[in-house]
């Protein structure tokens, strides 16, 4: 329906969109409500009562009556009871937030923020995952930093009026507001460095399986190589602490004859490195929740951000795969967060935006076509 199966493939595959006959938008809203109230694994009486009140208040706006909200909640719960992996859950939340941004009208966006805020505090606990979902939804529904800050200021005032300024929920929100007002980038870095960011139901920027990450990194590296065809050498280095670094790929494109051989070797070497990192059996430790950076650069032995065309990709190894968080480019003050800035970074690099949306990389055939297309360009 409306091409949603292609735009939001995992939500479609897992049948989250299966109740569209009851309202196109309501399954997405109830899904986000479900992930919010179960952030701690429990559906308390207070949360249940609040859920019913919100259903009554907003049911018509999202295409079906309030009584169906509970039915939809139970249907989604049954889907999760049939097993949803951590990686799938993160992707589904990512797709749902993109759905809100792209498909909801403004009244529905405003109501979504209000609904998730009310649910999040209904049990008097505002945990990291709830804040993460709330921030991501607010980011998707707002225009700029000031509007996002205003949203959370109002939320903070609501909590202070009922709970007091010293309540843990008020303190958590004030910390978030300070981060927003000082530097939005810090919010993402604080989430990136927090072990809570990867708990069940978290919202990582872009989550790839190990195999997907291997092929994705090769594709990105080869696109970089196309822009540096005349370079004597091109490297991709992974740094995961100040003194530890691993050379993943090395390309010498002064000769065109061995391009395909080098690509195959790079795929193998990268897979071996990722496998070793996954098992934590490399020459240095790389446990889960390790933050690392991939540097892409040409004609140098070390990355130098004072030079042109050096790319830094911020990533994190987690239990369910590899998170890709952000791109930084030498001599560019902007940090491009993934997937929020997928369109901007794609335009900047003249790449397909699908490369920066994990849901679009699930199709192995599509990745193979991308890889083959880059091989052809390099051989031209």
C-alpha cells in the first residue's frame, strides 16, 4: 500500500503495517507507544491507564477508534513474542521514526510527541531508551535546534510542576536540554558513549550486521577511491584507541590490471578483521560497546584532517552488529549524523542515500549491484 513495503521493508516484513485497513498511520503510532512503555520490560498499571486515556484522546486523528489501540498493542506484542532480534528491533524503530517524519501531517507529528512524552513519564521513570526515542522523534518532527529545545523545555516544565525540580526525570531532561542548547552534536556523542544506548529497543543511528558492514565499508571505500583514482595509495584505517590502529585495506591504483583482485582481497581482509573483532581474538581487545573510527584517506601513511578529502566514520561494535553513527570530513565543520543527515551526506559525496539507511541495505542483491557498479567505474 502506497509503496510502504519498499520504503519501510522491515516494518512491512514483520507485519507491523498489517493493520493498515484500520488506519494507515495508527500501527506506526502504536508501535512507538509499545516500544516506549516496554522500555523497562514491564507494562505497569499506570502505563496501561495512560495508554487508554491517550487512545481515547487521539484515536480519531490516526485513523481508527480508541478501542483498537489496545487490540493493535496486543497484535504487536504477539509479533515480538514470536522473536524479534536486537538488530531487527533497532531497524524497525528507525523505520518507524522515518515513517513519522515522511508520512505524518503536522497535527499527527505534534500528537506523537505529546503521546510519547506522556507515556514516558507515566511510571515516574524516564530511562535512557525513552529519552532516546523521544529525542529521535522530536528531531524528526521539528525544524531546527530551537524548536527541539522548546519541545523539551515545555516537557521539563510539565514535570517540574507535578514532581518538582529535583525529581530524577526533571534532572534527566535538564541535562538533555543543556546538551541541545550547547551543541546538538554532544547529544549523539553522549548516546554513543553510553552502554545503555544498545539495550533492547535502543535507537542506534544505523545498524548493520557484520557481513553488511564489510560490504558497506568496501563500497564506501571504493567510492572514495573513484575520487582519488590517481592516488598512489588509498587506505582505510580503523582506530579504536589512541595507540591502537588496524590497517584494513590498502589500494595502489597506479595500475588498473589488479583492481578486481585487490577488491576481492579487501573483502576477505575486512571480513577476517570483523570476524576477529566479533570474537575479540585480535592482537588487541575490541569488546562489545567499543567505539571506533574508520579513516579514509589517500597518499599518506596517517590521516591528517588538515588536508583535503579525509573522511572519518564514527562507529560502534555492539552485540548485534556494527553501528554507523556519523561522518566527518576534513575542512568541513559539519558532522553528518546517520541516518538523520542521509540526504545531506549522500549529496556531499554524490552517493546514493540508500547507503546511509540500514533498512535499505538488508537486500544482499542490492549491495552486490552497488559493489559491481563501483568495480565497473574503477575499471573505466
